[in-house]
């Protein structure tokens, strides 16, 4: 049974399109890939747990990917850091394999079956060890609460998120919908006997709200849910949206964790990617947050931004080291399909794959120098160099929500336009999702339907 065609164009012969054909034989449990019309096939065998139909689908998909990867390596040998793995969560796969076949065999499969490079395997194993106590603390009735603010001051060049430019009238229209969504979620938690483990306010940029709006939102969220759980994280994000009044609101509501996300400390790059702030404003916002007592501040960076060199990234890392954040997330630039960057790639030269990998390695070293260690990781499509995003944290400063969300071990009740609710079926390795519409008027019109869908999924 042929499942699809994958067009591939090798660099050596750009004028030639090479078609790869994939085949699946469920009777013999093999997957094959070959070039057409007469290429020699690559065949991969796979095992299926007959008692778990979902596992069968996973194994078939992985076998097909492995067959295609092996064939591509035959056509054009190229070292890929993560081998044939294409999923978002390699740490989750490694953890599940360890539970199923033991640590030694799981490591062997990552190396020999999936062709994962040893340094990436070591990274995944390290993160799994760090996450272990957090994951073991999850209870069956735990939920995390996410609140999304889909507005930003400007739209970044690389962004594909459905955020709108912040306008007062749009936000005023949005908040009543969001408040109602929160009320529905809190009622579901009470009716189902659930327990809030952690809360997270993301976006967009939550601090585009005024101090008064932010205060009303935090008050409503805390009142409805009876608290924020063990931690509450707020993405303050853009330094040009941060004021003393807004930080005071967050602090007075008991928020200890915030993000101040520069992406780069180069003013030239900030202008190029569409940010409306400077590196000096980043330093000022960080100093203000520290002076007001925030004990856990995260900063995000992106390796591989348009026009940046290894030297530029080194200067950014030196600037971050001087600030000494408690958390640092280093992303690899992903060319997202609906971003302006994707549409205008000819105008924005990107660093080479080799340079981006050097940047990622430099980030690991810089994080270690200020006492931060990797604790969560995820991957995205179209990342430069087939690399990854890694979150680093100081001891005792790990974000529980980030681990829960990335490893899919805790259900998430998500509020806001474009937010994604996830029900994790405890002990079943099964996750179901309900997306909220991205369009604000549509989101508001469907709140009752969304509430019914969530109650049907959570109150079985």
C-alpha cells in the first residue's frame, strides 16, 4: 500500500526532482522506501504491541520515517543531529522507551535505530533525569491552567502566531470573552474534583494589558480558581511593555516567575526583526524586575536570526551573562510557513547550519557558566540545522508548567483565542485536544460550545 510521495531535490542536481516512494506491509510488519522507477528499496522491520492499537500506528509511522531517512542517507550522506526523529518531544520518546525496554536498550535504539547523535542523546537523557521528580509528582486529578493574550506591540519577522497588534478597543472587546472562558474552566475544575498544579499567562504579550486590566485579570483568575497552584508564570515578554505599575500588580498577586525576552542584544537585529525596543531597554526592564523582588526571571534568545553572525550571538550571550537570569531559553530559528520571513527569505540572509550549531553549543556553555542546566526541550518543523529549543534553569528555579506541557504528563485547561486545551489520560499514553478559535469574535461566539466540549472530555 503506497502512502504518499515525497519530492526531494539534492543540492548536487537542483534541476532534477527525485521522487521517493514509501510502502507499508502490515502482514510482514515492514516499511520500505525506494526511488522511482527502479531504485533499490530500503526496508525496515518494526514490532507492534497487539494490545495497543495506538502503538501500532506509532510504530508504522516511525518505521516509514526510518526507511525514508536510510534511503536519503544513501543518496546524500548527511549527519543529522536527531537522525530520523521528526517529533516535537524526543525526551518523551526516550522516557517511554526506557519504561518499556529498559534504559540500556532505549539508548541503543536512539543510537542504532533512530540514528540520534551521541551529544543529543546525552542532552535528552540529562533532561529526563532532571525532570524525573517533577513528573513523578503529577497526580491523576492535576491540571495546569493557561491564559492567552493574543496581542503584541509589533509583529516579529519570524512569527507565525496568530497575535494581533495591540489596540485598546480590541483588548476591551477580548477581555469579557476571556473572563467568561475562565469562569467556565473553573467550574469544570470544581465539578470534576480537579486540582490546579500551575498557572501560566502567555501570548502574544500579556503585559500589553494596562496595569488596571492586568489587575482585573489576575484577580478574576485567582478568585475563580481559588489560587494559581504551586506557581504562576507570566510572560512579560517585550521590555517596552513592562512598567513599574504592571510589575507591582504581578508581584502583589504573588507572581514570582516572569519572562523578559530579548531574543538578541543587538539593536540592529532588533530593528531588523521588527522589535520596537533596544538592548538598553532590556537591561533596564530586567534591573527593574530584580529591584522589585522577582526571584525567577527567564530570558529567551534565538540562535540563527537573520543577518546575525557567531560573533553577534557571542555578544548577546555576554550581555545575558552579565544580567544573570534564573532561566534561559535558547531557541533555534524556525522558518514558519505563515511568517513574513518565509515570504521574504531572499531579503534576509540566514546563518549557515554550521554557524547555528556553533551558536547552540555556545549557548549551552554560557548557561553552564552562570549555573543554569537544561531542564526541558522541544523541536519544531523547519528549524535551521534540524536542531532544538532548550530551556535552562538554576537549581530550584525550574518551571513546572513548561515540563508538564512539553512532556504531556498533565492536562491543561487553556483559556483565550488560539489556546489549546489538552486532556492527558493518566496511565494511557493518550492525549486529546480542543483548540480555541484564533479569531476573537469567533472565539467569543463559540464559548458555550467549547465549554460543552471540554466538559464532555474532562467529566467522563
